[in-house]
């Protein structure tokens, strides 16, 4: 029998972690909007401690705008941009960074309170401290990504952008898994027979997200806006024109978009197949059964959003919804994997 005090503390800590997950979710969506609106390079410096306040007054705005005018993006792309237009992109990036700081505060202060109250036991300090450290490193990785677009080429590296995106998903998954483990305590180490297949499905969804990161980094979604054909072909010409050959997977806009289509459709059929067979299993926990139906519905929505985003030439609203729904699908696969990890009380 679980001690009522421990159960109460676990529930409090789990709720706190769910709130942090919600903030990371918002961070991922806002990061996508920042990228889609071309706002990511509007802030050309990084002051993680002192950069809390936005420019106050016209003089301060003039200084920030002057710094941006020295960037490759302004000189090569936005050279006709006015101060008013600059403010419209600045606020997206500023809010993105501000939300990152907010997540740090929302995590750190409750963590210290929970430690002080004994809700988080000493043996678990490392687990939660690692979350905080990973969050801080994510901020460093974000600046490392931005710096790649401030040297000579006014575009961030697709490698760094994808790494930044995956790090956000990894931190999110880590916190979500710990929160679920606090609510659903495993009573033994036996895995459900569907657990390995569920992990495989989660890996396929993750691979699709990686592929989507490279599509976003190269703006490959803008290259071909027809479906299912690309330039009137099922397999378009020019997919392997970059040398060495392996670089086409990451650097060739045509290949990157084609691969994302193939991987995304493979993921969709994997989701449908999983749902079709798993729904017949009689020994699924209730929450696993709900998650199975959820991934089926969300998978259909995700494919529809992806195609609509492509056909409409990547509008901000649809593209942001496509990215957000990808995280929803990822969440469901994590929840499903957790439900099948072992018998839970």
C-alpha cells in the first residue's frame, strides 16, 4: 500500500512537471512560428541574464535596429525594412526567448520548494537537476543555432536547427515520462508483449520529426507544392546531384522534401497498422487503449495538415499547426509506451 503522503507528493510533483511540459510544448510551437515568420535572426546578441527587458523608448529601439542592420539577413534580404517592420519580427524572437527564461523559473523555484518540503527525495535530486541542466544547455544550443545565420549566410544551419528541435522533444519526453511514472507506479518489471512494437512506432514518429527538422531548416516545403507528384513525377530528377551522395539526405532541398513525404506516409501506415491490430488486444490497460485510438485520429489529422500545408505553400498557421500536432502525436506514443512498460497500480 502506498503511503498517502508519498502519493500526495507524487501527484503534486507530477502536476508541476505537466505544467513544465505544457510550457515546452508552447515553446516548440512559438519557435516554429518564429522560424516561419523569419524572426529568428532579429536579435543578434544573446544576454541570458541581462536581456530580460525589451527595448524601452525610441533610442533603445534605434540601437537594437542598428545592430540588426549590421547582420547578413538585413544586408542581403531585408535591406529595405523599416523600424516598424523590424519590430514585428523582433517581438516573436523576444517572446520566444522570454518563454525560455519563464520555463527555467517555473522549473527551478518549485523544484527547490519540493526539495525543501521533502516531496522530492534526495535519491531523486539528480534526476530533476538533469532536467534543469538540459534546459540550460538547450538555451545554449539555441544561440549556437542562431549564430550560424549571423556570419555570412542569413540562414541558420539545418543541422543545428534540427538538433535544437530534437533536444526540445527529448527534454519534453523526459519530463513527461517522469511525471507519468509518478502517477502510475509500476508494480513489477514485466513488459507487455506490445511494448517493443510500441517503442518501434515511437522511433518511427521520432524519425519523421527529424526529417521535418531538415525540411524546416532548408525551407524545403516551399520547393514543390504539389501532391502526390513532385514536378509531375513520382520520383523527381535531381535527387542525388550533391557530392558526396550522403549529403543529399541533409543538404539537397529536393531529396529532403521527398524523403520527408516517404517517411511521413510510412509513419501514417505504421500508425494505422498498429491501431488496426492493437485494438483487438484484450489485455491492454485502459489508458493504453485510449492512447491507441488517439494516435490513429491524430495520425490522420497530421497527414491532412501536412498535405494542406504543402498545397497552400506553407502558410504560417497551417505549418505551425502541423508542427504542434506532431508533438501531440509524439506525446501519445510516449504515453502509450509508458502504459505498456509494466503492470501499474
